[in-house]
C-alpha cells in the first residue's frame, strides 16, 4: 500500500460500548458527518471501530476518532460542528491541537454551562487575553470576540485581579437614525450596549449583575465620556471599535492606568462611520503593523502606544513575527 488513494482498513480500539453511543450520536449522526467529510466508511465491530477508505483519509479518520473518544471519556460534549472542526484541524496537520482547543474551559456561566474555545483562533485569542494587558480582537461577526472578552473580564473580577468592569462603545447607529432617545444616560446607551449586557448576565446572573451595577463595580459609559479619566484596576472592553474615529481611539488607548486590562474588539468590514471619517481601529492596526516591521508611523498624530501586546488578524495571509527587532515581543497574529 504505497499510494494514498489505495483502499485500506484500520481498527480503532474502544474500551466500552458506552463510548460508542456518545461518539456516534443520535441515529449515528456524528458518524455520518465524519464519513461525509473524509469519504470513508465507518462501522462498529467486535474489535472496535472499523474504518475503510483511502490510506490517507483512513489514517486521518482514525486520528479524529481517537481524539473524539478521549474527549468523550472526559465527559466533554461531542457534536457535529466540533467533529467538522476536528477533521479540518487534522487535514491541516494540527490533530494534536484538537484536545487542547476543545478541552480548554474558559469560564462557567451562571447556570453551570462550560464555555470552551471552538476554534484555533479563539484559543489564541483567549491565550492573548490571559497573558497581555492590551489586546485587539479583530474578526467578523459571530466569532466570539465580545463574548470571550466579557468571560475573561468576569473571571478577572471574580479572581480579584481587577476592582471593576467598564464597558464602552461608540454611539454610532448602523444605517438608520434613531433620533433622540428619552431617559437618563443609562437608558440612552442601553440599546447600543445590549450585547455586552446579555453576555454579563449570562456569566453573572441577572440579580448579581444588577447588584454589581448599583455598587459601581460594573460601569457602562459611552466612549465620549472617557476623556480626562484614568482607569486604574479595571477590566475595560471597547466594543464595535471599528466605529471609533482616530481621535477617539487615541483618547481611549491613553485612559487605562495601573493594574488595568484593555480589550478592543471590532470588525473592520462593518464600519458605520461617514465616508469622510476614517476608522480609528483600521488606523491603529496599520500603525501596529508598521511597528511590527520595525517602522515608525510617518505622522506625529499616529503615535499610539508603542510595543503593546496586540492580537490582530494576519495581513494577506502573511505570518506575522512573534519577536522581531522592531516590536520586541508583539505576539503572533491570527484570525478569531
């Protein structure tokens, strides 16, 4: 069997039949997903799980099944989306990361649900949040940028690493004008910060969230109200940062003080600013990209804090250095 397309058979050993029930899923739905993704045929036998197919895909399927069985024995959930991603990782030669990514519990919700990383990008994002004071999370909608940032903020607060959580975002409407909103400041900014509220209530529970808000341990404020403040011992999340102007971004990045951690999240494909105004997030990423190449910004007005740890997407598929002479330790970049 020298060719990768030659038919072959491989057996994956199983310790108990209960493992197969959870792995195969209802009506073998998980099994069907693996067969569709790899082009192999899988069946349960007395010897174990029998795999038939091309040599390369059979070996890949066996690796994925072994990793899924390990997760099953540890009590971790197995579903179709996880299996598809595990197959993708194995295709890319990252099979050893399957258990590492999917087994890492980031946080627990107020109802006891475990929050885990679902992709390699999320794993790297969470690692950056754990290790660095300033993190930029840039990626498309639905990739978990805000939710994971809130999870890490709540975890830091519970561990007494910070004294308060501060949430902010620019008050820019998406496409339509809502006009003047009634009520006090809290009421006016509520519609803009609803995703952050939902995430906080998910991790803290409604009553705890309300209690912490009344005590001032959780603060919600428009970005415009950040000017002139120095925020010490706080976990600060700037959401929808693509709608910040350059001036707002520079102002925000100089607000955090001793013992604080800052997360800036945004999607540079969903900018709602007028065409004549440039996104502060795009500008910040360009400045940091120049830093990583050992180049200084051309304009004085572009002088953002230099050599800060940053998490940002790779540019045009080019790997970004982890430790070059120009940035002295800026972490790697990857998509969320």
